[in-house]
C-alpha cells in the first residue's frame, strides 16, 4: 500500500499483461497498432477481451474523430462487448493519465480488470500545430508568432544546461550513444543501431546546439496494459505480479520561473515566491510520497528523453543526483546498464521516436519486463523498483512507480 495525497493509503494494482506494436513508420492506421498491442497484452495476461470490464484509451489528435474517442475506437476494433469505456488526452502524459484512470476504476470497485491502450500514427518530420487560427492558444502562438517548433525549446533547454552547469556537446552525445546501444537490444524499438559520439557530432544541426541525433523522431506505434485489482490477480493465478504503487499527475505551481513548452514567457516572481522545487521535480516528489519510497530505492528509471539534454535534466529532477551533477553521473557510467541507476533501458525515445499517446504506456511495459526479469539482454540485475516519468503540454506531469 502507498500513502495518498490526503495522508491515507492507496492500494496497489497488478499489471497482468503488457503488449506493444513495434515502433516505426508503417503507414497504417493508429487503430491497427493499438489493436495489435491490446491483443498481445490480453494474451500475456491469459485473458480474453470478453473478460475485460473496462477499456481506457489514450487519445491521439492525429486520427480524426476516432482518435478523439480512442477508447471506443479500440473497443470497436476488438469487437463490441459492452465494456465500460473512457477516453483521455493529456498530450505526452496521455498514457499515464489512462493508467491513472484505470487504477481509479479498479480501486473504486467499478471494474475488476481494465485494458489500457494508446497508439499513434505520427506525421513525417516534427509535430505541427493543429489547423485553424487560435490567437488565444499558447501552442498556436509559439508556432505562428515565434516559429518555435518543439526542437527550438529542446535547444533552449540544452543551452540553459550548458550555461548553468557546464554540460558539453560530448555529454549530450554520450546520452545518445548509451540509449542507442540499449535500443539495439530491444525488438520493439524503431532504431536498432548503435551510434558513436562522432556520428552524433557529424549529424545535421537542427536547433543549436542540438544535432539530428540528439532529438527524438516522430513515430508510429502502440502499447497496452491489462491492469487488475490484487484480489482478481490472485484468483487469476498471479500471486506475485508486478504492481503499480504510485501514479503522479500533478500540475505546476505559480509562479513557474522555468520556461515550459509551449509557453513563450515565464511567470513573474515579483509578488509571489517560487516553490522550492521545479515542476518536473514536483512530479517525481509526488510519486515518491505516494509510494512511500525515495530515489535511493530505485533500481532503474524510464524518462522522457525528447532530447539528449532533457534526459540529463530528468536525472536531477528525479533526485538521482544533485543539481548540476547529471553529466557527472553519466560520465561515471551510473546510468548505463550495469551502473548504479540505469536510465532508459528500453532505449528511450532516442531509439523509439515519439508516438505520443502510447509512449507513457510503453514506459510501463518496460518497467514490467524489467521487474519480471524478462528484459533479456537489457535486464537490470535484481530490479525491484522502477519509475517512469514524463511531461505533457500545458502542465500535465506524470510519473508511475512499479514494484515487485
């Protein structure tokens, strides 16, 4: 059991099944990717679709109306059977919001077992704004007024780390080298080729100082989970499953003095004192508090490496090291396989690219495989506690802690 935000306790939920459709550029519908992932997760759980009491879909904004109602879209693809249905959207945090919704349904008694599905069919190149004129929309403004694509922000974050902490281009390149080596071992990854620091440095500049190989691609892919209450898991013959102990879905606190995508300005701190921790730090802190653990108890972590520099920032935000010490942690080999705290054993976004609503679910798939000791050549020895963390647009923070 874990403490909740009100000082009580939250029960754990079991991860009975996980499934993924490999990431890539397949040129097919997101529905196909999600259905493949769902059927794989059901088979992994030893359940039939008709056994599922509820389905929660993580929405995509790139699939037309079916993407906006992803829960029902996936239910129809699997075959209508009367299950409760929910669709959620929180940008990059959509998958974690879907997990949290499923957990709430289980713990409230609305369903014994829930299927969570997310999938995307991404465009070529970088993400662009939704169509139409919306001058009151910060996301529209940053594209139309500043021309600030996602990589522009990634470049700004990288420059900030270089200025504040002395991070170097070589440090950023070594993040890619590490993640590419792990992705080469992952059959679900899109990019399964090792790279060298020299190859990173030689790739085209996209948003100075970041090169093409410093920034994640956009990808097609799908991921799914079968979650259940602990009583159901035991009745189903799973006495010791991987368990989700905490899900953090916090928002920032005013004033936010660190620029966050898609904003084009920070808040003024003249009239109000900033919080002691940043938004991303608060995401991890809320998860740790609910789980009743600290970062020193983690066996490994999956973080949202939209860029190589952002992975380094997550090291500090998760409390894996002190402020400004992320590059040192990387250089020591602590975040590589066999290190003190391996990060992105899946290969991360560096190896997958981003399939937005599926990505946080895919992170939980990796937590599950590691905790089951089923990650093959990527296996973290003795893995017992893992955290997955990401951040969605407009203040959607998310982190999931799983244990065994």
